[in-house]
C-alpha cells in the first residue's frame, strides 16, 4: 500500500472552518477515504496450517455426526 500525504497550510486570514473544508476536499480528491474504507474489512487469506486444522476439525465433526445418526441420536 502506498502512502499519500495530504498537507494543508493555513493562509493568513483563513479561519478554521475554511482550513477544514479545504482539507476534506483534498482528502476526497486524493482518493484515500474510499481506499481505506475498502480495506477496512479485508480478510487475510488463511495460512496453510490453519486451513489444514479447519479441514481436520470438519472431517472429525462429519464422522461424529455420522456416528450419532447411526445410533439414532441425531
């Protein structure tokens, strides 16, 4: 991810609201906000070990369910 710096300097007679307005406009133009929002809930791919462990648990659960079905408890 590349970083984009947005820098705003206050002009001599400019009030705080004007500075905030210019800053928010620069942020919109730079495209930082949509990029950050899209990455907010990004899910990392699982490691090979985590995938293997999940598969083992899933298979063990399947065996357990089949056993319970044969016994008539499920």
